[in-house]
């Protein structure tokens, strides 16, 4: 029953972030005053349908008519922590690649094309980093500790990126240092994504697709959350007025700090609450025989 309530609870952020998205679309004029309530109503209908589906599927469990055999059980806490790791790695990646060109442009006073080329280094690391995360998870001997280490590295990487401000790194050398810092942070972000999906099939093999769907969806929850915070930070830090270059620089730094602190918090959960799956490095999957 504890895991049943956990599954119900982890559906709430989906509906909440869809409501935030509707609100943002209303702010930019995509949703009109007449269509905005309809959009919220659609989210409510979807959430009710999801909730009813979970209750209907687990009806016998709720009524006490059924006890699932031990071999059919798994801890939903494992899924929830992997959802959180995907928020801070893939969710932050989607957010950062959206704002990084403008960040380089305003920080170093670069032309848009140059800033875009430099910012692409964050996504370019994906070619190596994501498969490297899976390879590290296969090689180190503890998938749990690998997940925690890479997530902690992500947090530290973003905190270091928060130090990139106008005047901190100057000239060609300064830009090169900022790009190297960005690529190092990106490596931990994207290798964490690979390590996350090295764990997903080991939660419960029979429902691997369902677990993968839940974890993957939370990446988008993270992206919308982070980008909403990013869009509101200049207004909050500027007192509601037109943001000055100084306020924009401070809000960019605060944004990376938020990403970094979130990463460190989730790393704590990985180290102390995530469990090493049984048979993580066994030759055969659960239920298979030689």
C-alpha cells in the first residue's frame, strides 16, 4: 500500500507541471481567456483518468482481497529516485541547451552565431557522455554508487558554471576556460542519463517499459520546471522592473546554483536511499535460466 500511495503521489507533478505550462502559454497569448480554462479542464480530466486507472488496477490490493506474491513486488521508491535523477540530468540538459546561447551572448558580448556555436558544445558532449555513463555503470561494480557519484558531479559542475559571469573570464582564454567548464559539467549531466537507464531495466524486468516511461517523462517535468524558474528569475531579482544587465547576470548565476543544489540533493538520495538492484551484474536476467 505504501508503494501504491507513492505511485499516486508521483502522478501529481505531471498534472502540476501541465498546469504551469498552460499558465505560461496563457501569459504569452497562445491560450486566450476562453481557451485557458479548457486547457486546465483537459489536464484535470487526464489526471482523473490516470488516478482512476491506478485505483482500478490495484482495487483488490486496496480492498485487502489480494496479496501480491513476493516475486511480483518491487519498491516504488526505486522508481521515484530514478525519476528524480532524470529531472536533474535530462531535465536540466533540456533547460540549459535552451538558454545557453543567450547566456554566452550576454556574458561575453558575442555575436549570436558565435554564441550559438560555443553553446553547442554542451549538447555535443552527448556523443560520448551518455554511452559513457552506461559503460561506467557496467564497469565500476556498483550501479547505485555510480548514479550517486555522477549526480554529485553534475551538482558541482553547475555550481562551478554559476561562477561564469561578465568580467570573471575575459578574452579568448577566458571564453575557452568557460567552454571547458561547460563541457565538463555536461559530461556529468549526460553520463548521469546513461547511468539512470542502466538501472531502469533492473527495477523489475517484467515492467521495464512502464518504469522507463515514468522515468523518461520526468525529464520533461524537470525541463518545464527549470525553464519556468529561469524565465521568472530576472523579474524576481529585479523587483518586478525591467531587468538590467547586472540583474540578468545575477539571475543566470542563481539559475545554475539552483541546478547545482538540486543535483546535490538528489545525489544524497542516491547514496542513502537508492538500493543496489539484486543481480545487477549477473550473467542472466531475473527469471532466466541457463
